[in-house]
C-alpha cells in the first residue's frame, strides 16, 4: 500500500531524514513514533506530497507520489497536527467545501457530509462556526475532512496534541474504529498513543528507523536488560551474605542486590551484568556446583517506555552531524 525507500530530506546542513525505508500494508494501523525533532512530520509531509524529498521515493498503491502525485493523493486523507479549518465557515460549509475540492459529485455531497459527520461525531455541530469549536471538535472536523473522499489511506500527524484526557480517549477510540477498514499511519511522540491504537510501531530517531514491529516483537528484540533475577530455596542454603558474595564474584557481574519478594523459605537476588553479558549460565553452574536449590532464574525484560527511552537518547547537533 505504502512503500518508502531510502528517503532523505536535508534542510540546509541539517539532515532531517537519513535514508529511511519502510512499507505499510493494507489494513495496518502503524504508529510512527519518535521524540520531537525525530523527523516524523517531515516524513508524513513527504508521503502526502506536501513537500519534496532530497532523495528517495514514495509509492502509494504503486503510484509514485512525485510523477503521479495527483492520483496518489486521491488515495490519501491527511490530518496535520493543527486541523486546517476556516474559522468563518460552519462545520457543514467547511466539509461541503472540502467535498467540492475533492471533486465529489454534487448530488452526493450532502449525503457524504452527513456520513463523515456522524462517523466523527460532529453531526450536531454542522451549523456552528469552526472558529468557535473546542480543539477536540476542531480535530474531529479535520478528521471528517480527511475522510470526506473515503480514502484507502489515512495519515494522522499528532492527532491528540493539545487535547484533554477525555478528548484523547474519544479520538483514540475513533481512530481504532476508522482503522478497521483502511490503512492508517499515526505519527506521534506519545508511546501510550501507539500502544492503545496501533498494531505496529515504527520508532524513528534522528531521521533513522531504530525499531520496527509489533509491541511484542520490539519487546523481544530490544527488551533484554543487563540484569537477571535468581531465587534459591533457603533449605540448606549457607549464610545469605556468603551467597551474595559468591554471586558477586561471577565474571561480568557488576553488583548483587537482595530482593524482598515476600515468599517464605526463598531468597532472591537481582544481579546486574556488564553490558551485553548474560549471567544465567554462570549462575546455574554455580548453583549446581554448590548444591543450592534453584527455584527461579530469569532475565529481566525492559518495558516499552524504557526501550523507547534507550533507543531515542538525546543528541546534540555538532554542525555537520548528530552526536549522542
């Protein structure tokens, strides 16, 4: 459905996009996730044809967005961060205007306006000027405009930015409903947003993709922490300090911390290892050799918030490159 290949965008000396490639298939709801300044909005604007790339290509249903831009844009609906409504128009007038711009047949405009108004929950605001709407209803109106021509692809850039908690819940629910029968790309810096709405996450940092997959896949591929938990039965176990000392002498072990787990006749420790080292084989061998009753031994997993933070550590611009 959408194919992005080796996309580069330079703003003078600043490289906003650094050769990113990804594809989004039919029916996917993909979250384009990254911190502010990561290149998300730039990428969305290039995909939708609002700006051009320095190099690389974007194809929508096989249509090149440069050479066949008009045809490609007919397949897409786009909601930028600030919904581009005209404040002096009523909601109904604005949606009618967009329908005409989208070349919807005149006889079908009234019906289509009512359909998207009901879908987005603005049917009772059709006679209200858009300039008097709350931000939440402006976003809904912008979403209705993006849907007016029934696009196969919907691209949303920070759709809940500036909304209150209740409005955020409503917009997320609306996006989930809309995404059941079309392809959606949701650009945001909010991790909770993509986990609540999307079935795939593309994490971008400094104009590059640093992770791509489902929540489970990203947790599996990037969630390995440099620590593990080990629990022993206290039956026949030597002095607790001696156990901790022996564990601490394992090669690559940085520190050993007792953990209160509330389980009787069980002693638990957290071991932190050197980066990239797995201590579990050494712990198992130590326990077997000392005849300690091993109850549990597992590597700890990082949560998605920690993974996102690690993958998108802040960097500074050194004049010709990013330095992390």
